[in-house]
């Protein structure tokens, strides 16, 4: 057999695998919607057309080019294609193929934590899954430079062209860090359709120019061999120019035409094209108009072979949405489903059986051998998991004087480098150009900035330079551009290294609290995907008085309380911050772990107000209550009201208790460090120990709750003992001014708390 004949045979084998992948993906969706009983009558859904456009790309990648060291992020709507491939590779049992979108079954979109078969990245949040391999590449490099020995491997993103509308993609592409990531490869499924229509103005050349400007290698796969052979004939140049010049909708309409209609529409009066097409039989003409590069296995092979590993690469693979299906190229095929008759036609076309749809290839067949070879090549060895470092519960210091919870963050990190170096060396901090303004300067000077290679610090000898920017592989701080999406996406990937490579990190990201909402979606998706990390929002609230409303966060306490997979804290004092941070770090890098959100403040607070017990047992009890959600800061012999505060406002709460005492009104004072944990206990989702200790039924009195955020975040406390309550907080945009003026404006000042207490006790 000649090399040409061998290549043709191999392509034929691969084409057979491709057709089986198409069938399995389509049949899974068909079974979920048409075959499986559906008592509710609700549409189950699935995306047969979106799967079909990716089948050739994924077949060529998995069955010919991918290695065990590589990682792939699969576009959300191609989830069934991934499951079909995993099934043919022996990584998914047949019993799961009938469970797509069923409770406890295969998920709608690829999930690292919920699917029964391997998925390298969770996708589904458009734009976030596409960029995840970029941050996965950075995380791998970080672990490798810190002694992890995790090796190399490409990071592939398979995404639809419409996904490039998402700003998250361009924020990532443009970050200076990315230009050096040669292992990153994006493959764009350029099918030129969105959910509702053919997109008229997707311009691949413009997109290619944007990637080129960002330093990426650009490979364009527009036409397959059949079309290229036509272009090489007399009249072919005119045909190429005609097809290149068509609008997307005009080209798409050709896919729905008969051969005769094609002969009428394509030439548009050009006699050279008419003569060329007259020499082509109907079957060849119909095949040619569909012969785009993203469906040509040989063209895909050449593209993958041409990848330049010295810089990130993008492959624009022109495809047809619904390729090979009866719905091929229809503008509204996004969520359409094949009928039973159409499924039987597809079965005949690809050599399958609708009544017995889940056949694998015989092991001795060429296609079966190709599947077995791919399975062997892609098999990953199990990595031993390093246990996360043991962290102290209490470093042992008792802060004095006046300081902020934001400053306590940096202080705790520095203390760990001395008191627990084995834990400190696992810490990696991230910030979007706000390291110095969030009190990470001391930590940064101590551990340095991470870079894959050593870089010269040209200001090292400048005596007036306070922040020392030493970039080296041993550094433990990563600073990206001002793009919170990038920051928290990387945070999620750094928080996944324990499960990917067995190397746990303790990642801590710091953002201005007012931008938490901007960062929330990608961080939430990272948590969903199994990333365990700590996000610190600081400075926060209207306590940023002079800054004005644009920087004064209001809803973030509620976000922390409502976010799944996350424990939120808002400590009032420096020692509370240390204890909460250590507790949060102890949950990282292990099965069953979780993420945390700390809301910190730049408002200076007198630390003596914390009244930290000097007795060691009492101190430990206080610590236990702090990390459990709340503690009683004062107990009155005969309380008539309970004042509940959180964060920076404890100063005003305690001052209000003093003023009430002067009027003969006793007040218990409770400091809430985690409304989140208290709410879980109140719901019965967690142990009620701390909740019952802090709010015992026998001391139930009218409540006044106070926080620097929306008041409803603490409103549930009225239900603990069914007590009357007044809830103070921020319900409008902030104002610039002095702290006293701003607190007074929002009704958070001491006088407002006293009045609320008098109202609650009917005085």
C-alpha cells in the first residue's frame, strides 16, 4: 500500500468514526426528547445542529491529535459530542447515554464535577468556558515553577463564533500575560449562526486581525479539498471570488437548494462559473457547496500540524450548523429536533440503527482499532494528591491600637510566612492592579511577583520605591490588568490544581468590593467547576465616605450570603479577620472543600472594643464563635433590646449601647461575622450551636440589626426567636462626604441606632 493509499484508508477510518460520533450525539438528544417518558411535558432540549457543526473538529482532535497531557474546553452546546467520544473511548458506560438532561444524569453542558465521564473544563457560561484554558495554562505553569512537576500539554478551547461577542474573550486575549502562552489553542466553530438567525456581518478577516494584533498565530480553514479542486479548474478563480463575496445569509440559503437551484443561483450571470458547474454532476455540486474546511478531516489534520507552540494560536474553522442533518443550514435550527423519520434517514446514512442505537465498533474493525488506539493514547495516569498544609487556628497575636480589617489581611499573610512557612508557600495572591491599595504591599515585597522567567527590576536601587516589583518563578503574587473577569477566572483555575494535578494551592484574590458584581459570574462558575479559592472584597460599603457612590458597595453582603459553594465573612476587628481567613484557608485544596468571600473595610477601628478574652479557653471559645458566624460582645444583666452589628459599624453599635445604658435601657450586643453561616443554621442546613449560644431563647428581645450594606442581609435574624426587629442599612446609592455625614445620611450613625432601639422597645 502506497503512502497516499494508506492516508486515504486512515481518513476513511476516521470518517467512519466521525459519522458514528454524529449519530451518537444526535441519538442522545433524540432519546431525551422523543423516546424517554416525559410526564411534565416540558421540552427537554438539546442542540443537535450545534453538535453537528463540531463533530468533524472534535473527531480529528480526539482521535488523531490529542495527547494525555492536553486539556480541552468543549463549547457548551457540543456536550453530547463529548459524551459520544468518551463512550467510543470506553470512558462512559452505555447506561448513561439515555440520561442526557435527566435528574442525576448527563448534564446539559460539560461539567467537571457532575458528569459521569471526564470533562476537563466546565462550560455553559458563555465566554467563561472559552477563556478557562488560558487561565488553566497559567495555573499549570505556576504549579510547575513551584515544584509541582506537572509537565506540559496544550490547552484547547472549542468555541462557537457567536461566543466571541462576549467581552470576557477579549479581556483575556488582550491581557499581556497571554501572549507568551504557546500551549493555548482556540478552535472557532465558524458556522455563522446564532440562536435565531444567520449572522449577516461576522467577518472572519476582522476577527483574525484582532487576534494577530494580540500576538496570536491565526490559521484559517475555509474550504475543503472538493471545493479547492473546483477552484483549480478553468472558471474556478471566478467561483472562489463569487463564494468569498457572498453574504453569510446568501451562502447559507444555498445549503437548502436543489442542485438545479444551485446552478441557477451561484453563477449570478458569470458564464465562466456556469461552464464550470455544467461539468460537475449533481452529487459533486451538492457536496462541494458543503465542503468547508471545518468538515474536511485532511484540512483539519494539516491545521493541527501547523500549530506554532511558541505563541497562542486560533484556528477559524468554517463549518455548517447542522452539518449532515436534515436541518442543515436552516436559520432556526439551533434548538430544532429531528423527527423519527429524519432519525431513520440519518441512521441509514451513517450505518446505524434507531431501534438499537448504542453500538460500538467491533474491536477488530479499523474504526474499532482507531478508538482503542486513541483511548490508550489519552489515558492519564492517576496522580497522588498532596495533602493541603495544616494551618493554625490562631496565630496568637492580639492586635491593639487602631487598625482596619483590610490591613489585617496583609498582616496575617506576613505572619504566616514566619509562623507556618509550609502553608505560606502554598499561598498565591492575585489582584487587578490594586495590590498596594488593598494592603498586599508587605506580602508582595516579602514573596515577590510570579513570572515564568526572571525579569529585571529596574527600580530595585531606587531608594524612594516602596513596593518592590521582583518578578521571578518563585514569586507568589500574580497581578493581571484591570479586568476582574480575568482575575477570578484565574482564581478558579488556581483553586482547581489540587484536583487536576494533585497539588493544592491556597489562592486569594483581592478586588475592590464595589466590583464584586462584575467578578461574580466567572468566580461563581469557577466554584461550580470545583475551584476552591478565597475572594476578598475591599474596601467596602459607604464607609468609603469620601469616595462617593460609585465606589460604595451596597448589595455585596447579600451576594455572599446567596452564593452556593461559598462561605461569606464580614469581620469587625483585626483578630476576627485573622481567624476567619485561617478558617477559610483550611477549606481549600481538598475533596469536600469550599470557597470563601471576605468583605473587608478601610475604616479604622479601635481594637480594644473587641474585648478579646485573656483566658486561653475563653479565647478559643470566642474564636470558635467568630468562625461560626457571631459572638456576644456584651451581655447586659437585664437586657431590653439586642443590638446586632457587623463589620465596621460595630463602633457605632457599641456607642449606641453605651447611650442606651445611660438612659437605663440595657442592651445585649452581638457581633455577626458571617450572616451566611447563621442563615444556614437557622434553615437547618448547619449546626445550630453558635446560633443558639449567641441568640438564646431565654434572652430573646427586640432586635436592631445594623450593617454597611442592604439591611435585608440580616433581616432573617428576627425569625430566630420570632422577635420584633428594626433593620438598618443602606438602600440607596452613596454620597461623598465625611464618615459622620454619610452614616447620618443612611441612618447608620449612633443616634439612628439609638432611635431604632427606642422604637423597638416602645420607649
